[in-house]
C-alpha cells in the first residue's frame, strides 16, 4: 500500500485524507503550520526529519506557500496541484534545479492538469483553444485574497460572462474578457479601500479582469464557502471542426484530491523507470495512469 504524507490541512488536505484509502493509499503523516487535532499531526518544521512515507502530497497555497517550502521538500518525492498558470514554467525550472534524486509531479489538478491535457489533445489542428472556468469557487484565488494584510476571511468565485460562448464564437480568446471575478471579503473596516485596491491589482490573479469586491461579515464568508462546486470547459476550433471538453464537479477539493492521488500512485513506477526532477502532466505517458481497458 502506498504510504503518503499530506502537507497542509486546509480543504484540499482534508479531501486528500478522506479519499486516500479509496485509492489504495495510507496516510501516515499530516504536516500543518497550525496545531490540529489529528492523530497523525506533525509540525511543519519537522518535514524531512522522518522518511516513513513514499510520497508527500502538497496541499499548500500556490500564491506563496509552495515556493516557500520548495527547498525543504526537495529531498522528498512529491505531488502537488500548483495552479498559478503564469508561474508553472518558473516553478518547474526551480524544482528541476533542486530535485536531483527525487521526483515531483506538479500541477495535477483539473486545471492545470486534466484541462491541460484537453488543450493539448483537442487543440491539434485548431486555430484557437479557449478555456472557460466556472461558475465555481477558486481555491487558489481565495487563498491569495486571504494572504493580504487586514483580511479576516475571503472566498472568490469565477463566473463566465453571460455571453462568453458567443464571444468565443466571435474570436475572443483572452480569458480576462470572458470571465468575472466575484470576491467576498471580510476585513477590518479601516482596510477596505486598500484591500480592494490590492485585490484588483494583483498580477496573475485579478489584474485585468472585471473584478467585483464585496465586503461581508465572516459568517457570510463561511456560508459562501459551502458552495464547493466548480466547472471547466475547453473549446477548440479549427477549419471544419470544433471540440468541446467539459468537466463538472460537486466539490472542487475532492476532485482535485482524486487526481492527485492517481498521480501519486503512478509516482513509484515513474521513479523506478528513471524519472527524476519535475514533471507536469504533459511529460507523463498516460500508460502510467490508465489501464489497458480504456482503449
């Protein structure tokens, strides 16, 4: 049985823990910066001191946490769902420099991840390939808002514009023109103006999007967080054809956890076959993930 450690215990970490057994994996450690009431809890500062697991599944935020812990996690074999699209190449290059004897499988969520594969496959021969996200809660964007000084809690929803598909048909491919970013933020009253400005100007997250910041109470944020569904759609068009790949999920974190655990199960065989450094989903032959019966 694959032995895993979970690094971070927010929504994704909890989903990984809950889903592990279904994927033939056993959780042997849960690392967290907070002291949590979990029988397998270990302080984050102890990462690397004990190697009683096969794979560490990284459930930290992509905004700053993953980079912060990259060096300490370098000796470990890891799987993550790093989802800042604009920084994936930079993140991969960093890991390739520091992971000489270990293996990292990166950006294995549903997007980036599964929809990355869809763009690669269905984009063959296409003149354009456009991705639409939502409506749904964005874990990464919500985490980015929560990292800002003065913010007590926050949640962000990505919503395609009502005429998004029409715009795609008219040749619009810029995702910033196809989506709205709806933010619900609880913060200190005196910080509201500054927080709104920081959110709307945040590069790689909100800058350039139609972003709407709504200030609400912490209780309202907690209630909004119960909306866990999400959706993704890749539309590729070329001369004489169109492809449309859609992913819908009831729970964003649960689905991401299932994908990460699938890649975690593939990691030992990949390593046995000589893979080292950092791999994204486009680097990994699908045979490592899919049984013969899918053909």
